[in-house]
C-alpha cells in the first residue's frame, strides 16, 4: 500500500526542487523540438534544390 501522506509531505517539502526539475525538462524538450524543426526545414531546402 502506498502511503500518500508521506508522498504529499515530500512534495510540499521539495516543491521548489520539483518545479525546477519540471521547468528544466520542459526547456530541454523545447530546445530539442526547435532543433528538429530547424534541421527538418534545412533538409527540405536541400532536397528541394536538387
């Protein structure tokens, strides 16, 4: 059985750390998506020029 009270206390205790981790993950994910998009556009231009 999972003790939700303990988990809730841990989340409240480490709220800033959790928010920071989520924010960093979102930033990294958005940078990765941007890089994929830029490369996709570049490769489409290269393929279209032939």
